C-alpha cells in the first residue's frame, strides 16, 4: 500500500505542467534499526517509505522558484552572492520586475548561498504546486512575512506535509543504509573506507571535498559511480545540506539547524556518518545547499487524497554536534 501511494504521488508531481521536475529516489525498508554513534545517539531509523531528491537542488531549479516568487523580493529569497564566481544565479531588472537567470555552464550546479528559511520556503512552494504557490504555508507555517520568520527558530514540519526539507533520520538513512545487509556504511558512497576527495571522475567512492575540484560546487551527478546504496548522489561533499533537526547554542541560547554531508572545502572526515554540524538558520555560505524529501502518506487516507488530486489534475488539463 505505501508503495502505491508513492507511485500516485510521483505521478501527480510528474503530471503537473510545472517548471521544476525533480528526480526522486525511493527509500523503502520502513522500520529499519537505527545506527548507533557513540556519545551522539542512534540515527537513520525511519518508520515509513519516502522519496528523497536524487540530487541536491540545483541553480536551474532555484532560479525557476525565484522567477515565480521574487519579482519583488521582500523575503530575501535571492542572495546577491549567487552571482559571484562560485555561485550560479544572476538577477536583472528592478524591484517589482526582477528576473533571474542561471550563469552559463552552472545550470546543474548545486544551488548555494541559501539559508534554511530559503530552503523551507522552496519546499512550501513545491508542496503548493509551484507557480504562484505560497511560500509561507504548506509543509511549514512561517509567521511574520519577513526574511527571518518570527517563529523561524522552532518552526516544525506540518502534519500531512508532502514535500519538505529532509530531517536527520531521512537524510542519514538515504546516505548510509544498505538494505541488502540491513546495516549502515560509514561513508555515503556505499563504503566503510574513507571517501577520496577528487575532481569529477567515474571512479568509485569519490567526492567533491578538500577543494580537490577547486573552490567550487560541481554539477549534479558528477561522480556517477559514487552513489549511496539507494542511488542518491553527492550526499558526501559538494555542499553541506540543511536538515530540519534543531540544535541549541547553549552559550547564546540561539536555535540552530543541522547540516550534514560536508562541503567542497571540508576534508573527507566531514562526510562520515558520525560527523554533523549546526548553523544559524538565517545563515548561508558558498558551501551550503539542500535536498528535499517527498513523504509517503499513510495507507488508505493517502490513496483517497491522491486519487482525488490526480482526478483534479486531469480535469484541469494536468496543470501545473558543532557550530560552523
């Protein structure tokens, strides 16, 4: 039953005449045991099936979002650093008529310079069907109408959310779990041996880390034989990826959000299962991006909901733990 719900949901997303069409990787084996990391906790147990982005969100995908929602940009969805050498999106025009375009050759590079708030607003937009879809409601309810939401530190994923930013367990399982052995690898390219930092290559267990590919992000899928056991790419290296998981800076009492996977300028240890970091959710950097998850609805309820949505789509012509 969950597999059928997942299929219906995938068909709904694919049938929308929308600008962003993502590749999704199914993550099955619900109810798997977690992976214990001494003195840190036990991670990666997920009690439901879900889809996760096969790749990190790209410049081309994020530029479509900006063109749909940021002709005027009161929420600060665009970061002017995106137009820099290691960014990938430029802006033209004036407030009220801004337009955005990807820099030539960087269309499929992972988007960077995004805050956690940018990421969850993108998820809301996806969850609301793209186009004119709202950024402040949907998978997350954001209050205040400002770049930093008034409830931003603690805003959770809403019940019934379909497309969201990954939480730690969803991200961890997709990166490290091997369903054949029912165990976890230490590194996200299906290996316990430390990942080798390298320029894009077909060799296995390689990643964009330790500036081996230059001080820059790489294109999605640049390491074709270094997928996770499920088939996701770049969960190690390239950019740190935002997760929903909340941490607290005990010194300043500030709520933080988790980062996983390491970036292009970290050494290979940052890619390991035992390594995570935290950042202020309004923060951004040239080595921070994100990946989305598509959650499978509960059996029965989900089937009815998605059957109805598919029918509606047909009637409407298929419309569209450390701080850094």
